[in-house]
C-alpha cells in the first residue's frame, strides 16, 4: 500500500496553498487601494494595469475586444485582468508551498509589473509606484504567514477522558486527523480574515478615490472649445532641424513639472470656481461653464522655472488656450492702492504677480485651460492655471488656480517669497547650447553647434558663439514664434583637433547683451554663460 494520502485529502493539500495565494493577493490589493486614496488617487494597481494594457495593446487586439464586448470592452478587460491575477496568485501559493521562495518571487514579479504600469503613464510621479509596492510587500508577507500557519499543526487539545472511553484508544491517525482539521480551520479562518480586510480596504479606498475618478472622467470627456483668436501657425523657419536640438514646441509629456504638490490635485472642472477678491470694487466669481463660454485666445509662451541653472532644462514652450486675465480684472475694478495679485491654488500655493503685468494689453497674461490642443493635464494645473509671459513660474504660473486676491506687495508675501526668493521674478536673458552635449567626442571639420535663447516678452535679436577665448561668432537665428517664446539658433564650426570650450551669449531685442556674471538661481534666477566642453578627435 502506498503511504500517499487519499486523493481528496491530496486535493485539499493543494487547495490550501492556492487559497493562501489568493487571500494574500486580495489583502495586498485591497490595502493598496486604501493607500492609493491617500497618496496617489489615480494609481490603484488594478486600474493602472488595466489602463496600461489598453495603451500597450496592439490596434488589432483593441478591434477584437470591441467587436467581442462592444462598450463592455473595459469591463471585460478588467475581468480578464482579475481572472489572470487570481490564477497567478493561486499558482503562487501552490509554488511557494512546494518550492519557496518561487511563489513569493512570482508575486514580486506581479508587483514590478504593476509598478512599471504606474510609472509608464504620462504625467506619473514616483508616488504612483507606492500602491503597487505596498500591495507586493503585504501580499508577500501574508503568503509567508499563512503558509507557516499551514505548516505548523495546532496541537490537539488535551483529550477529554470521557471521549477517550467511548472512542477507545484515541491515539495515532485520529489525533493527527483532529490536529490537521484544527490547523486547516485556523488557516481558513485567517485566510477569510485576510480576504475580508482586503475587500473592506478596497471598498473604502475606492470610495475615497471617487472624487479623483470623477475629476479624471470630466477632464477626459472635455473637448476644448474653438478659440475665438487662433494662434498663427508656427513659422516654417522656427524649427532648424538639427539632430539633438530641443524642439521649439515642447510636447506635454516632455514638459518640465515643478510644484510643491506631493499629490497632484484632482479638481473636477464642473466644481471649479475662481474668486477675484481683495482690493477691488466688485468681487468676481467665475465658474467653469462661464469661463469656457468666453472668447478664448491661443498663444505660444515659453514657461520657465527660476530654479533653472544655466544650461538647465526647466523651461518649455507650449501653445496655451485661455482667457486674458486683464478682462476679468477690469470687471473687478482694482482700487488705486493695489499693486499685486496674489494668486492662490486649491492646495494653498501662492504667487505674487505685479498687477501691471496682468493688466498690460500687450502682455498675454491668461487663465489657461488648454495646452498644446489638449485640456490642461492634471499635473500642469487642470482645470485652470495662469500663464504670464516674461515672469518666472513661481511668481506667475499658478496651477489649479482658484483665487486672485488683489493686494499690495507691502501687505502680502507669496509662498516662495516667504522662503527667501524675490517677490518679483522677471525672466532673465539667457541662452543654452544643446548640440554638441557636454563631454562629447566629435570629429574634426564642419560641426553644427545649436541651441535655444530666450528673453520672454522682449525677444532675441542675436546669438553668438565663442570657442575657447577666440572671437564671438554670430549664429543663425531661427524665426521666433513670438517675442514670448524662445528661439533656436545654429552656428557651423570648423572644429580643429583638441579639447575645446564652447560658450554662448545672446542679445535681446532691446539691445541688452547677456551678462557673463555668474548668479545663483536664488533669489531671482541664474545668469552667466552656458559652456560646453568637447573633444575633437
Ligand atoms: N499650485 C502651484 N502652482 C505652481 C507651482 C506650485 O508649486 N503649485 N509652481 C510654480 C513654478 S515654481 C513653476 S516653475 C511652474 C511650473 O509649471 P509646470 O509644472 O506646468 O511646468 O508652475 C508654477 N505654478
Ligand atoms: Mo519654478
């Protein structure tokens, strides 16, 4: 006779680890939804994986899914993800029981996949990997815990002598059976507990994320209104077509992002309101429906961060769609004593913008709702942000803006001003070399040197390049989109062997020559010449 347990018991022996795998993953995913609600409300692992699969799926697969499931294709996808996940989790339990730590490694692999999906989404931040990481850690620990409970038999309770008499000699298999039953019962109780906690956390987390989901849905459903003033087409000569040179218009996905928001605010446009308060004759309240019905204007503006080092990349250009702030301020009628507008975001950030900069008819200060023909992305301030040509972002470009308080520099300080930065922040004249990159080895002869230069709201008239300590050579300027944008430049260098230093400087349309004086980014922006060292072979 074989000493293998009978078939049903063998099956039970397999089923328990499978239950452990399932219960662990349900607990992990549930807790992750709760964590997501707190740190990254759009990064719950299931939805993230689902939406990435949609993005990654080839077109034919999407066609097949739509043909099979119609408008239920998303639900079918999530069900599919759930079924695959359940099978893998159960498998992980069984494998872990047989060959530890393979099961836990399998769960770890699922976690890496989930984290990868979270970070692959456009506009994602490092915080978005936290839910997947939490799910993985919780599931791995729970699996180890549950399987250990299965491996350690519960000692059978001391036997009641009465039972002993009736049952005869209660030794051998029957005690072992009783112990096994107890062990199983305890294990199943713990697994049920894990599933319950997981399900409740998932429900709670999901409920807490409802606001963010609604905001995302509203943003996705929104179509930008037709501008009443369209931006002129980007001039044919704006793009110099040099490999490695920064494109003149920055795609949203590549646009730098700077803010103090640990978690990107998820505002529902339908609930958005802007209040104009403070030193005004008529306080104004503007709702979303009213804003998008106003005659909106398109314009190209290069936005820049005061923290951009010389040669840095915290700068980008977009086509913005918005409404001139001066018209709204005209409605509010600022009083004569006012000289500043303190804009406030939904998350408490503030920026101090000179009132005149917002009132000037020739400076395109706008409340923007569109960025490069798309509704403003969440991380760039959805649904509404400010864009003011010529001023660093920290004093002008308030994202998720909900209030404009008309006030005086003497009475109020903004977020960064309280932290040592200047209360005024006009952008400084600067230029940058993009090609060749620092430290590259290039070959002798004709070599294209190229980059960008900017002095928003003034424009650039000249760019010059210097090799080592030689003469300044005038570069060819591309056609600027407008004085509010950067401009590309190029210069052809007849490179001779050796190590060389390239240096760039710009002159603006007012005749100011860029200063060579090095200044730190704090308190009001860096200056100095950008230099690149190359080795010519
Ligand atoms: N609400 C809010 N708006 C903000 C900030 C912020 O921290 N919070 N940072 C400002 C700074 S310092 C810059 S440089 C720009 C950057 O805008 P971007 O992230 O869209 O590139 O946003 C500005 N608007
Ligand atoms: Mo900034």
